[in-house]
């Protein structure tokens, strides 16, 4: 059965859908799965080998230029592409009016969350088939539950992300042993103070003389990384990375420390030792999927101290090493 998955954005939302895709690959290998998402997150969708093809849209750009004929031509090409695939089914796993609209473009029966389960409940009225998935559970569990109902199987007891970083994403010149500090996030209230980052870097370097790499996504983040690297010679600022290159960097790290950001969830999905630092959000809602080697620290107005982060990372790395 040829199926289009609609999960448009954001990075965290796509990553939290991966365990459901992994379930599907194990329980229904007969499905040919395509994925529609925002162009900026297409590389995330490509990280799961069960996804045969990724179709991209650019709504974040299009909505600002709806008076442009070029935009309407792009949307027309997307419509022709999706309808030309002749899907048997579309699964809208996002539950928004926007995602429901794009799901309808494929001109196939659409399945999704029901009126009481969708994030924007009116989206459910456009579906041909809808399913109840209780709120109050993690996004990962809710995605897995939706997929299990939509494709008619029992949710596996074991949760796996199943990501595979392609060889072409490999970076050269990396240190053989290193950590990654994910210092950048979407708003300043979610940042961890620079002085705490520097103190943590000192402890990590004293522990095993490792290099710490700092990725960035914009000029403000790059300047912060350069400021920290200027004060610590064992801290290195990454070049501009694609999402696939960032996945390679994270996938080969000894451990990752990060604030509330999409790359933290990517590190978690790659099954690495991870410590999430939360200062202005509740990790119960937005945290990493906890395991013996993945933990969340802090909460709204509860900023983790350096020793807590350092000791937690060591515990996570030890747990991961013992599990191998």
C-alpha cells in the first residue's frame, strides 16, 4: 500500500515521529512510505531508511509571497507531483488545519487524529477516517499509537528510532574523542549561561582531555560559540553544517549536552548519551525520551548547576558503555 505521511515541521516533531515509522517498518513492511515535510527539514525525514521518497513544500516561504505567480506555480508542481504518485492513503500525523489542507492535495483518502485528539480539532473534520489518541502522553507515544491504529497492528513493546546517517554526511578532521555542546535555542529564556558552559567545558577537559565542538545555526549563535572558543583552546567552533552533517557529528560524539533545541532531540534519536538542560520549559512536555543514558535536568525557573550536568553526563556515558 502506497502511503503519504504528512508531518511538515518542526525538527522535533519529525524526530518524534521516527519511532512510529520504525514500528511501521517492522510491522507492515508491505507499506511504501513517502513523507511530505517542509524543505528545511527534509534531511531529517531522509534519516529513516524505510522512507522511500521525501516530498517537500515551502509553506513558511510561500505564505509570505502569496501574491507571486512563481509561488503558485511551485504549489501547482507539488500538487501535480503528489497526485501523480497515486497514493492509496494519506496519514496526517500533525493534526493542524495546515497539514490537513496539504494532505487533501494528494487526492487520496486521508486518515488522522479525531476531533478530540488533534492539535487543531477542526482539521479532523476533513479526514475520511480518524482515530482517538489520548492527550497527556508524550508526542512519541501518541504518534506510535496513531500509526498502530491507522495501519492495523499492535504497538511493539520496544521503542526504537531506527535512524541511519548516510555515508555522504561524513565529516573529516574530527577529533577521535569529543563532546558536543548544543548551546543555541529558539529564544533567550531557554539559554544556559555562558559562564556555566565554560565551567562545564573545563570539567570535561580535565576529565579526559577531550575536544568540545560547538555547532551553530545563525550569526548570533556563531558569535556566542566563538566567544567561548576564544576563552578555551580545547573548544572548537564547527563550520556551517547541514542537518545530515550535524547528525554525523552527534552520532560520533562521546556525549552531548544541550538546551531545549531540535538537535538535542536528534542526538537522543541517534541513541547517544545525552543530557538536556531546561531553564524555561517543562521537560515533561518538551524533553528528550529518557533512558539510562538520556536525562533531562531543570525546569521553568529551575536552572541546572554545572556539577549536576557534569555528573549526569558521566552517568549516562557509563550506562551506555555497560549496555553495549
